[in-house]
């Protein structure tokens, strides 16, 4: 049974989400304030973090920032009433997999959780006729032929796959994959994407003009 940490200081909403997700087959541990949730996340494993932002003690942004600093990469979804672009950007910059604005549909929450859990910790992906091995930075064809990817190409492909079906901008790639390194130019990003499309097939990664890139559905 997948285990979910839920940080939500609205007790009524917390109970509604807990009951719904329990009915969906998840084990849910609920927390009212961020300090307790952080202690729990550091002390035992979870499969998913659902984090409100404006909560007592340690807010959701601070909690996830600290977890990512200590290399805790448990998939996280922010569920918050903060709906402006600045906070949306911050949520992804801190390493969240998703950002769901209140009020939201519980069925949509379940779909997003299932999607991100499906991709968490995967060692291989099937993309068309190719198999992607992210830890080895390799693409492998059905006949056994392999294509070695540059480390950044591999990271870009893994990032796009983790956000399958969503348009990812060049800025988002730079913010999430370059950390404290010298950021690349947009031309460099385009070159990485061009190399990936050449290896996978041009139809695999869609170029959405003026917006970014979207990868076709993988298995």
C-alpha cells in the first residue's frame, strides 16, 4: 500500500482528503503544522507528499526546500490557494512534481497522484520502439543497439517524462536541472532537444512554439 503524507491545516479539508484517498487504497498520515510533517518526512519513508503552503510553524515551501537539500526526492504535490504565477514558479523551482490550486476536484488529485507515483523511482521507460535507461544515460533499441546520451540530455528526457503530457518551458528546464551551474543559453537547450528528437524520432518530443516542449506518452 502506497503511503502518503498530507500536510493541511484546514481540518475539514484534511479529513475530506484523507477519507477520499483512503477509499482509493492509500495509507494517509495527516499533519496540521509543517514542523511535525518535516519530522515525519525525515524519519520514515513516504511514497508521496501532499503539501499545503500556508501552514503553522514551517510552511510547505520551506519544508520541501529542506528535504531537497538533504537529497530526499519523495514526489511532492503542492495543494494551495496561492494561485499566482510567482508561487507556481517557486513550487516547481523547489522541486515539486506538481502544483494543484484550491479549490480542486478530488478525482483530479487522485489522477495526478497516480501519475507521479507511476513514474517515481523507475529505472526504465519505453518510448516508442526505444527503451530509456536514465541511470545509465542510454537509449536501447529492440535489436540491442544502444545510443549514449550526454548527462544533460538524459536529465532533460527524464524531466520531460516525469511531466508527461505537460508543456515544459526552457526556463523551467534551466531552473530545475542546472542548480548552481552556469545556466545554458536557449540555443543550448534547443541543441539538446534536437539530439533527443534525432535519437527518438521527431514526433516523440513536440515543440510548442513560444511555450516549450511536450513529450509523447511513454510506457
